């Protein structure tokens, strides 16, 4: 992420909240339950598409793709899937 975008997000609580909510979906879903091509609406209200091939899961959104590098991390309020990039659709006040 470019430094000017990071600085903008750190100084704009609403924009930072939107980016963070773009990384969260409702429910408990494990990678084994995912189906190729599934569209999920994030808590930011934006859709992402999941590509599944064997044990590999990719998150597709607007301009890019992220790979799930650590799936199925159980927490007390959901399941976390660690990805390798920040989901940022380059909209809002912090766009490049």
C-alpha cells in the first residue's frame, strides 16, 4: 500500500473503518465449505468473489486478487482466513 494511502487511512477513521470492514464477512465459514465462484458481501457492503481450486482459495475484488495463506483460524467470534494482501478498492477519500 502506498505510504500516502496509509497516512490518509491513519488520519481518517471512517476511511480506515471502511477498509477494515471490507475484510470481514458475517458467519462461520471454513475453507472446505467454500464453492468456486461464490460471491460474498463484506460488512462494508462490497462484494468479493472467491475462487477455489483444491486447497487454494483466492479472494477477487475490483482491481486485484489475494491468496488465502492461512485458512480456518478459529476465534471466539468467527473464523479467520489470513490473506497475503490488503483488500483496497482504491475508492473513497484515500484513493491514489
